[in-house]
């Protein structure tokens, strides 16, 4: 890691979501060390680096989990030879079976250790697991407040049923992986295509009225677009309604039109 030779301060954590609590650590340092795990994420993998200005360095959990606390600190010294300051959260654990805590870190590291206390927003303790719970409940506005930024996912464009274009409204279908997705519902959203954010309404969940398949699909409002390929981004703005089954395609289309009107109102009022 030659690039790290001059780095004197780092924050260490899993940093899933890069939320307000994480910012309290990251804003104090020159670089971020991410302990990467497998599983669902608010913000997976390297995409965390899009949320911070500092360089991010990744230690995969499986590669460091067997290190003793002392060996872990020695690794930090080896990778960051000019290291003077480490910033961690109050509940930070490290080393084999998390044998190490903040007290032991201060004993093992021959520099300055800054411990950041619990961060709260609207009297809610800001943790990734808490935010994941609100995502699953579809409480998008609260998620945004705890993150301190918009809740955004990315996905690869895939082929859909073709039914939307024929009988309903045209949609872009996405394969979204690694992210924790909100509950089955319709949302006011913004969709990024070719570096342009466009107003949209999006559906996440089981297509109860048609083929019964799980889908993530977005309809661009007031804009005809050409065929879209590759990866696009989806920003969730506000929950509109829960998923439901309709007796006919005509009834579904009527509801979609109402969803589009509501999405436009929401996005206009929020200045999106």
C-alpha cells in the first residue's frame, strides 16, 4: 500500500450506509478503513467510496477475523507506517472473536485513539441495523434523515415482461443485488440515466396482478426515453402506497396513473 505511506489518521468500521454516525468519525480523518462483510447492505462494497471524499481501504472480514487484537494493530502499522491517529466508535470491537475493545486499542496502539460517542438524530440512535429496519418498513424520509443523504441503489437493466409498454406504462426493469431494498410498495423516485437525474415512479415487490414475479421497475415521468442499457441509479424519495392486487389490468392502469400524479406532486413539493 505505497499510497498509504503519508496517511496519518484513519477511521475504522464497517461503515455500511455511511450514515450520520459514521460521518462523526470520517470527518476527522484522512482515510477510511472499511471492514467488509458479506450480506445485504445499505451501501455495498466500493460504492461507499462515492459517499466520502477520503480514500477508502478495504479489509475483508474473512481475511482479518482470525487475527489477534495485537496482530490487527500490527497490520495497521504495517499498512499505514505514518499512522498517528485512529478514530473509532464507542462500540468498536476487533481481533479474533472481537476480543479487543476501545480500551485495548488504546493500550496496543502507540498513537492517539479518538472514541466517538453514540450519535442520535431525532432522539434515534443512528446505527446501520436501525436504518435497515426503517428501509424494510418503507420509511424513506426517516432513512434519509439518519443517513444524512438520499437513499440510493443501483441496478443492471434487464428485460421485463413487455406488458408495461403494451398495456400499462413503459418501465425500466432492474436487477438490484447486494442492497437491502424497501418493502413491497410504490415510491416517488428519481432515476439516473446517462448522468441525468429524471423524475420517476417506481415499484418494488411481487407483481401480484400479472406474473407473480419479484420486480424492481421504474417509469420515467413526462419523458420519452430511448432503450436503456447497463447500470442505472434509483433514488427513493417517498413511499406512495403499499403493493396490492388488482382485479384487472384496466384497474391496475388506473391506479398507476394516480401513482404518477402523486409522484409528480411529491417531487415538485420537495423541489426535486
